[in-house]
C-alpha cells in the first residue's frame, strides 16, 4: 500500500487549532463535493467521457495507486484512453460509490475555505463483450479537492486497499448484485430487506432491497418497526444514566416505581436495573391481565418485555421525562438518528414505512402506538440503527466499569450463549465474542450483531414473518466463520 503524506498534512499536525471535523451530509460543501464526484465517475468514468477528467482534474493533479504507481494528469488520462476506455463496446468498467462510507473534511487557511478531503469506499463492476455485468472488486480512496479560480478541481487522488471477488476481507460483493438479491427475496417471500454493514468500526454500507408495496420501490431510508430491537436502545438509556452517576445498576427500583399488581409481593423490593437488563426480573414476557413475579429476581433467566416496561416507568418517574425524551437527549440527537422514535406521530413519514406481511404475502394491519413501549415497536431506519451499533464501539460511550458490566456474562442461557446487560453475548472461541439482539413480531424479523474486537457487524431488517430465512446466508457472508458460529449456537 502506498502511504504518502502531503505537505499540508504536516501543517495541520503542527497547528491543530485549525483542524475541523467532517462536515454534515446536509452541508453545501458535502453536496458540492458529491456533485463533482458524480460528474467525475458517474458521467466521466462510467461512460468514458474523457472531457469530464479534462475539466475536473487540476493541471497539477497527481494519482497514487497501490498497484499502478504514480501518474500526473496527462499520464492518467492517456492510460484511461488506452486502457479501460480503449474499446467500450468490448469492455466497460463501472464505479459505484458506497454512499455511507463518504467522509468530507474542510481545509481552511486564515479562516478561508481553500479545499476539502474526501474519503470513502467504492466498488467496481465490469461488462465484457456484452455479457452480464459482474462485480470486479472494491477499493478505498482519498481525494484532495482544491478551489481554483472559484471552481473545485481534483488535485490529489489516492486509490488503495484494492480487493477482488474472492478476498476474504471483502464482504460487499452480494450487495453489488441487486438483481440476484431481488430474485432471492421473491423466492423466499420477503417484500423488503434492509442491510447495514459495519467494518473497521465504521458503517461501511447501507442497502435496502424490494418494495414497500406492489410497484413502490423501498427507499434507502425505509422506516421499519424493529420489534424487540427496541430493548438495546432502552438498555443504553439506562447504562448512559448509570455512567453519568444519575442512576444505579443495583438500586432497588421500588424507590421510584412500584406496579400496583406487585405491591404485596416482597420481590418488588429486590428488583433492580441489572435484573431487568439481563432478563432475570422474574416477570413473564407479557402479563396475562395482571403482573406477577414467577420467581425471585436474579435467580433465573427468563426473557421479559414487562421488565423493560417496569424500568421505563421507574426512569420516567425519577427524571420526569418520557423515555423518548431521555433517548433523544442521550442517543438519538447525539448520533443524529433523525428517523428514530418509540411511537407514531406526525413526524413519521408513512410513505417510507415498510408494512408487515405474513407468510402468504398478505399485509398485516399497521399498529400505530401513540406512547412509548420500552421493549417493542421502535421505529427506525437501517442507517440510524447501524450508527447506534457503531457507537457501541466508542470507548467513550460508557465509562469503563459500566461497559465491562454490559459485555460480562450476567446469566447463562445455554452453552456459549449468555445475556449481558441489554445484549445477548455469544462466545465464539479464540477470545472473540459477539453482542447481539433480535426482534420478532407479526410481519417483522430483525437482528443486529456486533463483533467488538474485530469491529465488524451487521444489521438486518425485514418486514415479513419469514424474514429469519435471510439470516444464515447474510451472517455467513458478511461475518465469515464468526457468523456461522453465531447461527450454529442459535440453532443447535
């Protein structure tokens, strides 16, 4: 891999007070650079329109390729003409930007914007002699854009970490073959599939396949009801408050809330947040008219949505805020999860909602809850929830003690499968483990998996009773042997 440090990088290192974080995707700079990227590749590279390169490349352009060496503007254009674009009727290459990988950083001098750094990943496809297009590989890139006479010009381009089809580190190839995925979904009767891929601790790719309704393509920001994937959000609200010293993991909850159904049961004075987040509350999943303890808290594992609702009421009582407000302040707003909330209201864009379907392909009525449920019915997008999962890799997300409690085996469910605080924990061997949670309701099958040590992960949303049918293939494909182990633990 070619590693080059440009002089202006040295300037930034010497004068860090002039550094800037990456810009928002809604900013004018982000839109301007992406517009130039589109002209350069979607028009120039993909159609062999050489004029785009003549216009967009700086006269001082330099290209650094980890396999092809260094080129200036003239050599780069000549190589393009005599190589990839020599005979478009026989060979055509197409580049596709991985949108969620794009990062753009402004460059300033004396508080005046003079340039921008664009970082990202892209995939390449090739069409040979009229045969169907095939995935060819992927790479990472860094571009340095400079403002020259009021126009953005590409000054430096680094292309590196090229991967080919069969490279074990490349987990994106299946996403590059949309027709194959769409065909597969129809075969297994799943109307909509959303996938978020985490690699190197970053959200690398988001893709949504299928239709919301007959003839209506599902957009990339499709809104899903994710069922019990609500619980990790609620758990993180509590864990953040514990990290801030505002809540206690082991303080009995009766100090803040007691359900009238259990006031005469002494177990209500034992129940703590730890018991609830590790599903040792003693409650059933859902009450049958009346809430009751089925065993002493902390003595057994039993999955319970009621426990999370009990925790919600205690939190709301102490902080005098709704759970949605607490989650907004602690999670949604900091992570810019603008399409995520616990309930339906006028902010939900119903035209983007993936309604649920049964095994016969018939839609279920959409239940539009108007109040929070700490355990169920969160509304979110693949991008939002994937960013939440990425945030779990941030060491500053929780204090060290609380984080270790979260990933510690609080209770064993079966061999190699445990519950921590808010997440399932899978022991994968070789000192590797996975954090995971799933969701299942009528017309909803979802799962999120994170490998903290390798900083990989996957988020899968579907809107069908049969949605679980995609899990084995996707876990195996994107997480390799670890994905296979997770599926084996679940099914053995």
